[in-house]
C-alpha cells in the first residue's frame, strides 16, 4: 500500500458520509498516473500554489487600487483568508479539507487587475459574458504552463467555476449554481464571509467609511471586531446546517443570514459603489481599454508580452486574437498594467 492509498483509507474512516473521498474523484481531463504520496486533491492544491497565476494575485486589487498601505488586502490575502475559513468549516463538519482548500486557493486565479472594475471593463471591451470565475477555470485548463494547463480534478474545476455569486443569494437554491460537492458549496459561502469582514475593515482603515456608519443590527448580531464576526458566521453555518433526505444541507440562522445580507448591501452602496472607489475604477477602465486596443493592433508586441507572462500565443492556442488579448489583460497585475501603460503611452524625455 502506498502512502497515498493509506491516506485514502484513513479518509474513509474519518470523513462523514457527506465528505468527498479523494479516491472517488471523477478524474482529470487528461488521465494521469496517481501519486504515491499525495491524494488527487492534495496534488491540485500544490499545483495551484506553484502556478504563475497564484503568485500574481499578490499584486491584484481586492477593493482599493494599488494601495500604499502594507495592511490592505490584495487578491492573494483574500484568497488565503477564504482558504482558511473553508478549511475550518470543512474540518468542523468532517468534510474533505484538501478539496475545500484547493478550490478556495484556485477560485480567483482568473481575476482581472483593478478588481471587479477590471472585470466590468473586460465585459464591455471583450464580451458581456466575461466573468472572473469562468476565466479562473480557463486559467487552470488552458493558460497555465504556457498553454498546457494544470489538469486539475473535475471536483476542483467545478468548485472554481461555481464559487462566484455576484450579488445573488448567500446560499443559492439554484442547482445550476451549486457545486457538485459540499466542499465546493462551502467555498462559495466562505468567499462571502471573508470579503464581508476584510472589506469592511479595509474600508474603515482607508476612511471611505467610519465605524458608526455600519448598521447597528450587523454589529449586534455578528460582532464588533473582525474576529467576532468571522467566528459568528462560521459557527452559525456549522451548527445551523443539517442532514435532510440523506444530504447535508448548508444553511444559516435567519438572524445571522439577515445581518450578513444587510452588511453586504451596505458595502455595495457605501464602499464598492462609493464615489471615491468608483472614480479610480473609471481611470482603470481607460487604461485597460487602451491596452486592449493597442495589442489588438500590435501582434509582434503582443507575442513578446505574452512570453513574459508564460501565456500561449494565438498560434499556440488556436484562439482568436481578441480572446488572447483578453487573457493577457486578465492575467496582468495592477502594477504590470500601470507600468506597461506608462511605457507605451507616456512620452520619454530626451537626454
């Protein structure tokens, strides 16, 4: 028996009947020989951590563009907080922690520079069907490793695709939006728990809002500190969920669910759509539009820049130039986009 097989056997004895067993994965797009040491989901987690797109998350916006303060969240720290929350919930419910963590670590790999403002820009520039969750799946399937992809398991791919909820319900009843694993469903909720807490904290730190603006009902039901709110949310999900007709159904109490809904509505109105944040995204949109237009018309320069990010060219991928330029823009970090824009469009002083 290999170390992997021994671990898979221990999973059978430890996980609840609702946890997804590593040994029962639906497999990968391209068949591979199993590892002697790691389960399928452990391999997925490791592949994500070591990929280029994961490293680039450290210079991608969460809410505030290229913040100068060292303590503001980036897309990478957001991802790590989602992974921690998802893993805690999975452990408490005796589900597959490795699967939950792999999905969480990969869920935002396709996020654009400049946060959701960048996503909105590409929706207007490239295609109104562009979404960061579909782009994340494209990253792991088609873009990483210079076009070879990471060849992840079906369960992790499904969780990455279905993690995003936009402004939809915190826990969706729509079967088309639900991940095929409970672990994937948990990541979707953990994503909301993470950003409600850290975006509130960053918004107060930045001065976009002040503490006494936050609805009192949220503070009273969830807590007055980041730690209290996160603990309340996680505990409520764990203890409110139950088994129905042989399936584990994730749910929250009305009080906590309503408080989270109010808090999310407050953040959308007073932070994400605030004048101060919006005016920076207007500038970012202009940058992405001009970069997109430039690279559509400059194929030689496009090929050179794609190589610098280890992304496939149109000849390598077989995709249209528009699709490849969209992939290129989405893969940029904030600082890469700003530096490239300056290099291409700012005049260079003569010496």
